[in-house]
């Protein structure tokens, strides 16, 4: 371990015995590797548990007389409590401790996942709805704790590779979202309603001792930074609006997609292009009635595949951009700021997760899936238009950034060529 840490801390550029500059490829320390594996597994398993409801829960709820609007509310309440939890826990991550917050969040989320698997025993509609909302809300707090602390730990462990590592985590989050529905559907068809939740809930609980052993502990002191001070910065506000619209589009599919299918150069412009692509995808997903195209299964599947690429293009660069903006406005580069930014990131994402299925379920019920999907695409287009306009106008009123800001950019490879 000591040899690994010395090698990881060695400078990228060094001089040989003749005084000539030589370039050294930094290796990841054993602790960094374990941290990356641990947080990736947390993202993977948490997203599986989050996404297993999609294939069969709307059908189960409809059989109990629950409307599509209320189904959307059940999905959306998770995001609302995730939003509140992210704000509070992000602010107090220093006092609570990032490692303890992650492990406690995993345990709470795993227990709630198991309890949610027992709700099919409730025969009446109203008690069923109430218990779904209560358990999903508590589960959301655990999810917020694990995700907020996970982002903060990664940002602390890899300060020079935030976007790269976040991209790696998004791969595992995406795999969890992809594997959750088919895995949950398989277990549901093979063993019934309870087994998918019990199995996956136990997986989350069993990850607690692993993370207690693997994850490092970070000491930090609270800073004077606040969510409101950061959120009121114009660039951060527009980045959050883009993030909100993207998460709204993604979560819009949760309560409605299964029922619909049954019926039939820089990261700035990376975000803008990805957002425009997402808006177009949602217009063709239905497709939108004003396009006068016939709904085809191949077109629907193709749009879902493109959706993953476009959302990844847009969402992955937003977190390092917000970090950069926070440093530009005087926030210290410490765990407290990482917690604030991670909490705000999770809160904005969760607010979109609440808005998407709640309003989306209402629009699908009152109109149809085609118009609802087009409305979600329009929201993304508005956010991208505002963000792109801001970046065009920013050089006119932007103050020169301190040199330390540039150092916070991605400036070192995550892995060397000989690992």
C-alpha cells in the first residue's frame, strides 16, 4: 500500500539524472482502485433497485384500481424526498461523515426495498397507495445519502479526474438502469412480486460491510458556502435547469413506458449538442403528432437506444462544470464544498425525477404518450437554448478566472498505459 501511494503521489513530470524532463504516467493507488470499485458497485446496485419497478409495478398497481396519475405520483414521491434528502445531507456531510452516510444510506435503502416487496399483500387501494408512498419516501432518503456521499467521495479521491471518474460511474449507473427492468421482470415472472425486491434489497444490505472495510474516511471542517449562494449563480442555475430537464425526461418513462409498449469541442457544447439530440429523440419517441409519422416498434427501440447516448453527452459534463463554477465564485476546494455541490446535483436531478413521472403521468392520462413525450422534449430544448445563449454571451461580462481554477480541470490520465 505504501509503495502504491508513493507512486500515485509522484509528479507527472520529473527530471532524470541528467536534468532532462521526463514524463511519468501516474498509477492509481490501491486505495483509489478500491474506492472506484466500491462507489461503482454502489451506483450499479442502487440503480438496479431503483429501476426494477418499471416493468411490472404499474400493472400491479392498475389491478388494485390505481390511476396512471397516482402511479406517476408514487414514482415521483421518491424523487421529491431524494431532492430534500440531497439538500440536507449534502450540507451536513462533514458533520455526519461521508463514509458513514454512504453505508447508512445503503442499509436504509436495502431495508425499504425488501419492505416494498411485501406491499402486494395489502388488498385495498388507499392503504396500498399510502404504504407505497411512505416506503418509497424513506427509501429515497437512503438513496440520497448513498448517492450524495458517493459523488463527494469520488470528487475528493480523484480531484483531477472528476469528469472521467463520473463517466465511469455513469456507465455502472446505466448498467443498473438497463439490467434492473429485465432482471426484475424475470424474477417477477419466475417467482412472483416479492422476490425481486427481497433479493435486490439483500444485495444492498450485504454491500454495507464491504464499504465499511474498503472506503477511506475523510476529515474536514464545515465551510461558509451555501446551496443558495451557489444556486443563484447564473451559470449554475442554467446548468441545473438543463440537468432538471434531462432527469425529467429520463424519469418520465418510468411509469408510462411499460403501459405504452403494452399498447403496441468542449463539454459545454457536448451538453448543448446532447440536449438538442435528446429533444429530437423525444419528438420521435411517440412520435409527436405534428410530425405525422406512424408509430413503429423499430423507431421506438431506436430512439430509446439514442436516448442513452444523448443523455450521457449532456449529463456527465454538468457536475465538473458546476464544480468549476463554484471555485470561480470563491468556494473552497474541500469536502464541505464537494458535499454542497453533490447535494445540489442530486437535489436538482431528483426534482426532475419528481416532475417527470408526476406531470408525465398526468399528461399521458389526459392526452396521450405521444404529446407527453413531445412536451418533455420541448422542456429540454428550452433549457439547451438558454444555456447555449448564456455561453455565447458569457465572454462579454466574464471576469478573468484565477489560475487555480484552471488547475481543477481534468489534467491527468486516470490510468497509465502500463496498468
